[in-house]
C-alpha cells in the first residue's frame, strides 16, 4: 500500500520564523539529527549565499521525507513581499499551509495578502502563533485579531500555561477566554454539540475531537496552535493536526499529469524542473507530452531533495513532488500530460515596476544576456526583454530588495558586476475608439496576406480578446492560426511605446493566394495591420494603481488622511472599532511608491498599511510618460518586411 503524500507549505510575513519552524519540524520528525540556525546560515532550506548572509529566504525550497505512514514534502517560502511570486508558485502545488503569525507583532499587511491568496485557491490553513515566550506577546489579542481580520472561526488546539509550557485542548481549563470562544465556535457548527455547550457539558471527548477534525478539514474551523519555533515548543501539535489533512483533490484519470513550478540550475545535474504529479505515475525514461511545446519530453532522470541532498528515484506517484534532471526545454508553468483543472493554472497581475540592468564592463554584455535568459527561465515573472538594437536589458521587479538580490546573484553566481537603475512605472495603452487597420502584404513575391482588423476598446482590466469573422474559404484556418499566434507580439508596444491591453481585435476581412501565400506571410503581416488599426483608434494611457487598507489609532486619522490627500488618493469613509480606525481607497503607484516609508514615520511603525495592485486606470498623457518604439516598428512597413522576411526567430519581439 502506498503512503499518503502530503505537500505542506510554510508561509508568513518576513521574520515570523518560517525557516526556524521548518527546521524544527524536520528535527521532530526525525528527518534531520541536528538543528540548523538561521543566524549562522546553517539551515536545511536556505542554501543561497545571500540567504545565509542576510538570514532571509529568497527561493522556495522543498524537502522530502517519510514520517510514520506518510510521505511529506515541506516547502519553505520567502516572507518578503518582493518575492511574493515565489510564494505564488508554491501555492499551486500545496495540500495544506502553515501560516505563521507573531504573538508580539500580530497580523501584518503581508499576512492579509497571503491569507487572501490562500482563500482564493482554497488551500486549507493551520495558524501557528509563534514567539509566545517574547516580552509583549499577547495571545488573546492576536486570537481575536485573527478572527476579526480574517473572518474566521478559530479553534485552539493547545494553550500556553507559561511562556514555555503548553497544555493540550483536552486538558486545558475551558474557562480560559479564548478556549471558551473556541468551544463556542465549535458548538455553533453542530446542533448536538450546541445543546451540550448550553448545558455546559461539552467536553473534548474522542467523538467531539472527531467532529472537530472534520470541521477543521472543511475549514469551517481554522485550527490555531501556539508555540515557540526556536525552542521546538508546539511542534508535536502541528505535526498531529497537519498529518490528518487529506491530499488535495487530484485529476481523476489514469493518464500521467504534472506541472512544473520551479526551475533551477545545478552544477552536476544541469537544468532542474521541479514538478508536482497530479495524476498517474511518472517514471524515469518516460516520454510525456508538453502542452506548451506541443511535443513530447523525455524524463531523463528523476530526483528528490531528501534533506539537503538530491537523491535519484525511479518513480513519482500521484500527489508527489520531485525533480526532472536535464530538463533543457521546460519552463515554469509547463503542463506535462493532460490539462490541469482550472484552479491549478492562474495568472495574476504582479509587477508594475521595470528596471534596466547594465554590465559595468563591455566584455560582460553577452555573458549578462545569457545570465538574464537563464534567470528568466527560472523566474518568468522577471519578463526579461532584450532590446538588441539599443543594447538594453530590462526586467520586471516587485520591489527594491529584488534589485539588491539580482546584483548579488550576478556577482556571485555569474561573476558579472552590474548596475540597476531606479524602478520605473510600467504604463499600458488601450484604444480610445473603434477603428480599422488594413494591411496588404503582397510584394516582393512569393507572398500574399491581405487583412482588415477591427480594433475596439475592451472593458477595464479585461485584457486582450481576439476573434475572426472571416471564413476559411477566404483565409484558411492554418493561416488564421498564425494570425492569432502573432497577436501578443503585435501588442508588446503601442503608439506610445507601451503594451496594449483592454482591447478587442476582430479579423473582419482578408484573403489568401492559392500559390503565393504561406503561414509566415500572415505571421509577418498581422503586426502591421493591428498596429495600423491602433494608430487609427489612438490610445489612452493607463497607469497602475494600488488598493490600500490602513489600520491605525484614531488619533492619527487626520494626519494620515492629509498625507493621502497630497497623493491625490481616492479615500473611502473610515470606520472604527474601539480606538482603531480602518481606511480603504486607491492611489496611483507613481504617487505611492515610497508611501510605506511616510506611513511608518507617521505611525512610528505601529500602524498597518496594506498595498495591493488593483489594476490599471486612465491617466493624463505627458511626453515623459511615452517611450520610443524599440526595434523595428511594424508601422514602418517597408523596413518591417525587410527586417523580418525569413528571420522571424532573430527578432526578440516575435516570440
């Protein structure tokens, strides 16, 4: 009988104790025999030089081990918001998550972001209230903060009798306030238990424990464990409840099915692709289809990270996590085998900041290009763009700490000294009105592609839609497929130099030639026709904005509102809970890039500011917000044709 496989994620805001908790769980489970230390850079999951140096987690790290009748894969994730794309990649493959909250600091802004992601992806959660031994720890305050801010019914599975001792729920005094609240939450979910609660006869018997576990698994109750990760206090309670969770629902099919969630380079095994298997069994030497490549991929070798070392394995079964070695053609997000359920493949708006990366010496220009291409396969969120004619490299980032990490990575991993400029806002464009774009590509022969595109504004934050009302007698389906394939390239740069979005594109007229037409003609002609239509429609500039939520003492309301007015923020009416107010609204990213520093100064670090990308909205256009077209512009049709004819793969914009 195969062991149940459980994939566990450990997430939290920065410095909450995630890596320390991971280390203790590995130790308590017998997977390691000596505890590592974050401050000394000796933990199992932090292996990058900068992780050891700074004591922070930058990349997801998965450790696999057996525990009793279980196979456990634990993924330690970064806590800093600048690396939230790493957390998002991990969430796609997890069965259950341990979310840490400090008993001293309580809920932080990033905690709320993480919670919303967990709810959106319907991943079960255990809340671990850490650092209960610290001065200033307020377990009851944090308990009610969790209930109120997260909108949950909490259930405590243990209770601290002293700073270093815990009592299980079956033995604790039910008159303790948050224990009484836990039993009240439980009773509200079951009529029989509610009667016992009213009669004051509700005890934590085996029957009640079984019902509690069922409610925890359904997340009607959210389990809460108190402890001190650094001292290993509370670890047994975590292991007991986590082990009881079922694996995430899997694809009901005997077909092989997996997803790549991480790419990295290894000095011995080359390019590694980390995968979760959702269905079937994947074995070494298997040949499996890749949806993106539209081709088959051979599994050269399978590996697993067994506590600090990569060990060869022969098979990966349903739900398990492992590594494909020598995975040269795979990238993050690749689906192997059948399609995944819809909730397994999500794309979110993340970065709205761009930086230019430059080598300090000319000799490092091409090595830097190769390094950036490599990093882009490991982290597609970088969205690396190489403007070859301008000899410029640009990547997307989430914040300044990511720039620091990139500089360190280029120096220590690739031996390249680089500079990175200050982050710049990524604007976008959308059509102002409906217009048509016509293209006739018929010279020099052999070629023939004649098309008319209808360009219309799309709904806000709707992205790109493409349709065709042209029959296959006018343009064959194989040629229309090439038109559709060229749409993303066509929109990379609009007439103001930015990506075009919130647009509806319809192919309304066209013709092919039975002798002269070939698929490449329509691939080449599409950007000319689409850009011509966008030019005729003109574009509205769009800028990114934050949705903000503020929590602070009522005495600071006036000062905070004044600071937001200076940013031209849109502010909703505040609402109050005792002496604390909450304030929501929106503000442009351009205005609020440094507002976290201002806010921290106003509140002396005691307020909470949550910023999340809300989307894009129209803004006033000024010349400083436009960019020159990089590379060959499709609106210069003669040059575009000469540049691209027979050289589609040479142009980085056509990929």
